[in-house]
C-alpha cells in the first residue's frame, strides 16, 4: 500500500467527524494566540524601546567642559577612535555666537550659539542629508523666538572691528530640533560655515564671502571644545573616561547606561520565563490532542495493522490529522493575534515605537510555525511508540 492511502483515510475520517478537529484547533489556538501577542508586545515595546534608547543621541552625547585648545589633528585623532561616533571641533565661546533674524524681520535679532554639524551628525534624522552651507537646524526655543518654521529663510550675522565689518548668511530652516536634543537658543550650521565664522572672528580673510583680512593660509584652527557623541551606549563610559584623561571635564548619561542595560536584561528574562511557560502549556495541550487522536483512531489503526501495514504507514494516519489540526490551529491563532495587534496599535497610538506597540510581523508567525511543527513532530514521535503495541485482534473484536 502506498504512503498516500492512510493519509487519504485520515482526511476522510476528519471530514466525516469534524467536531473533534474543531475543538482541538480551538484548544491549540487558545494557547498559541497569547504567545503570539506576547511576542508582538516584546518586539514592539521592549525591543523597540531598547533600540530607541540605544540610538537616542541624548544618551550618546558626551558634553565636554573646559578650555583646553584642540587642533584639527586632535579632532582627527578622536575621529579615528572606535568609541567615537561623531566629533566636530567647536569654536571658542566668543566665536560661537551669531545674530539670527527671520527674513523680512531684521528688527528682531536673536543672539544664539552656533554648533558645527557634518555628515553622520546624530542630531540629523536618519535618511536626512547633512546640512549644506545654505541650511540651518534651529533649536525649538530659537525657532519659537524667531517665529520660524521648516522651509523659512533666516539670516545669520556676525560682526567684527567694532561692528565695522559684517559676515552674513542667508539660510533655509532645514530642521527644528526638540528641546530634548538641543536646549536653549542654539543653531546647527555646516562645519565649513562655522569654520568661516571662526576665521572671521580672528580677523582672517573669508574670500568666499568677499571679506579681506589676514591670509587664511596662516591660520591654525583651534577649538575650545568639541561636539562629541559615542558610537553606541556601550562606549559612552569609555569615551567619558578618555575625555577626562585629556584634562576636560566630561558630562554624559553614563550613569543611566547601566540602568538601560539592566532593564533590557530583566525584561528579556521576564519574557523568556513567560514564553517558556506558554510553550510548556502548548506542548501539554498538543500531547493531549495527540493522545486523544490515537485513542479515537485505535480501531482504524488496528484494522490497518490487520491489513499488513507497517508501523511507519500506521503513523501516517494519526500524523496527518495531528499536522492538519496544528496547521488549522496556527491559522486561527495567527488571524486572532493579528486582529488583537491591530486593535492594540489603534487604541494606543504612539510615535515612540514607530506607531507599533504590538509588532507582530511575518517573522514572528514563521518562528511560531516552526516551533509548533517541531513540537508536533517531537510529541508525535513520543506518542507513536505505542503504535507497535496495537494488535490486529482489536479490529477482529470490533467487527465480531
């Protein structure tokens, strides 16, 4: 007899009596659905939250306080360190201020600190190009003071020699940064623009702007400080120490890093325990279903044994039912979990986790499917040992 014969008999048997199949599917789905929802919540809240914290520039930032001159070579050396994600030389305080005004409103001048920005700046959102020499990113406080919004044009001016000479830029507002990332009255400008402002303040020429002065080739750029960000939160503490060893006072979120790492460890542990308990419950439910299927199929299996089928062929009969039940249970649980996930995400709208509190993707369902089929095969193998003990005489007694 072929492999497909017992499979066909099994399917026909299920169609003749579908109620046990439906009950078994509901039983498996009742255990698996909460597990899928739990996995979606872990991916959305815990994993999403930890990833957001790991990428948060507020945690990666290392404030450098002090007045120790740094050169371009010092900046280049820092840039080569694996702990450093972004670094840019900041001009001395006297050169780090400009007067800003909204285009068409030159009577309202707001003095603000300027900070250098370049490619890889953590404050520039992912996918957004670096600031050009004709763009500016304003802090929320500065934007409110100016009455500026995205796309507006502002002017930034700097004066020297008792206000006899002016260096001015017309800039497009490319970004407005929240207070959490940039406090006070501050603006990010292209690193080259900040360098021109520093040279202008030191009475050097700025040929690109038609301003004369001491030859720019004689200037050695020196910085009082730096804008510094770690490459990851795992490097913040090390970078804090490196800066302190250079004679600066460093302020960072190093004290909070261990809290983030502990939170990740604790939450992963809690979810692992809950998941293990759920998988155990699913396995028990699955084994109960398999035992019930074998008990109900015992007369048919005995008859098949009488017809001369091997143990392997006998196992195909209940295995077909068990895998179909597992498949239907997976489908029901996946649909139910997806509906619950949509409901959770719509009820609790948030941008914190990319608008997904319960992130139930295809990968989650695929993992659940693989685990479910693996457990089915394992539990089935454990239960099918009893197939060899089914005597043909049971079929004779049944039909006597």
